C-alpha cells in the first residue's frame, strides 16, 4: 500500500529542519513509496553527467535532491504561515485540506466513483 504524504506537487512549502532550514520553495515531485519530496532550491546536489551524444554537453550539473516529507511544512496560501494540514470530510464524500492555523480550505479532493 502506498504511503500518504501531506504535501502535493506544486504546493508552496518551507523546510523546517536540516541544512536548508528556512528555505521556501515549490514541491517539484513527490515519492509516496519512499516518503520523500523534491523542493525547488533546497538540497542542491552536484551530478557528474557524461555526454550521451556528441551534441550533448558533459559536465557537473546542479539539481535538487530529495528531502524527507516530515522535514517540510505547507505554507497556507491565505495566512502565509507554515502550518500542518487537517483533512475534513464533506457530506458528498469529498475531502478538503484545511489549514490548522486559520481554518481556510486549501484544496478539495473529489470522491472517487466506484464504476471507474
């Protein structure tokens, strides 16, 4: 069974621990199976890349490395503070992600239909 991560792709997050503590960025990619996320501008690693063809350059490139999902907090779009996320189930079966600090609805996940 896949693990749950409290952040999604394109969420704005802040890093709360590690060498990049305090860095704010957008989530580029999530890996629920390992519980890790890639945050824009955080945990930059150098990769030595070999040229795959004559036109491709070789060299050292910098890219984002993964961070454990427990080391990031979602930034609420309404109040602008780093917050935890609560799940609220509506009457129609859809779920809302809610800010724990101000109570604003961040986004809604629609209920999956059984026929599809």
